C-alpha cells in the first residue's frame, strides 16, 4: 500500500508540473494568448492528404418478397441488380462515360427473359476550350427538376426497360439514354446547350442485352436549352427548353 501511495503521489506531482511548464514555455516565447498555442500545435501537425475522387462506382441490390396480383393471387418475387458507372478522363480535354444496370428477376417478367440490361449512358466528351463542350453517344438528358411528372422531360417516353421502383428519381436515373450529339457554350452570365438526336429504329426490343435504340431513338429530335436569370421580387434561375417535340419552361428559386 505504501508503494502504491508513493507512485500516485509522484504521478500527481508530474501532472501538476506539466500544467505549470506548458504555459511558462509559452510566456518564455512571448506568447500570451492560449489560441496562439493552439495555432502552433496545429502548424506542427502533419498535413492531411486529400483522397482523389474515384472515377468509378458500383453496387448491387438484392430484393425478395411476394407480389399480389389484381386477382388476389400471390407470387414470390426475387431480384438481383448490378449497377456500375465509369466517368474517366483519358487525355487532356477528353473523358469517357459509361453507365450500365443489369436486373435479374425470378420469375421472369417477360416470357423467358430473366435478365434485362439497361445501357444508361455511353458517350465521349470533348472540352474544346474552357467555355465549349461537345458530347457524342448515348446520354440520359434530364431537363427540369420536377420530382414527379415533368412536362419538359422530352426524352422519358419508353426509356425505362426494367421497373424496380415507383420512385420518380429512380425511374429518371435508371433508364436508357438517347443517342445524340450535344454541344454547350458558356459565357459570362449565361450558357446555351444544343442537341440533335437521330432516328435509329422503329420499335423497341425485348431482348435481354439489346441496346434498344427503338425505345429512345424512334424520331429525329433537335433542340436547345438556355438558362435565364430572374431577379426583382423573385430570385432564382429559369430554363427555356425547345425541341421538335415541344417547348417548356422551368423555374428554380425562392419567392420573396
């Protein structure tokens, strides 16, 4: 017991000495403000290295449960979904984008096809200069920010190959893009985006791994998007959309 008490006494003495010595060291160096001591400690800390953003991402979904038909019959349903996306710069001013989703369902939703593949995006992007971009390939264009029905989303018709959720955000993201040429130019205070999407097929395909151009490129479309700024009593940003299939306007901002 005496030895233990002696060790505790020495420990307390060392702690008290440290509490006195640290401020005294700061005063000896002409530092009166404790915040300055913290700044010195921060300066001596090792620099943190920021992790580079990953150029790809992938995930899997597994679902299982019963489905009740309108006639009251119950059918077990199982699903495995594999999703990946790559957005990679491979040369100065050049990048490639590839996004794909594979849904495997039991029982098969259509005939004997258990698998439905959705090639969401596959395009090349060229940044000709700081204010000019050009994209070519299959692109999922999502005009407007509406969370439900969006009248300015001119490329939504027939683009969903496999419905796995009724969430509008999921339907908008997990769908086929349209093959097109898209260009954008920027200037101080504005921008202009123009696109052209050709007709490539007449009818959609039910084949599991079909690119299914007949679901998205069934007619020739051309259009432009021009953001405009709204000020005065309302602050926000609007966009004017025009294609051969229709025109529209969206507004994002706050009413004051």
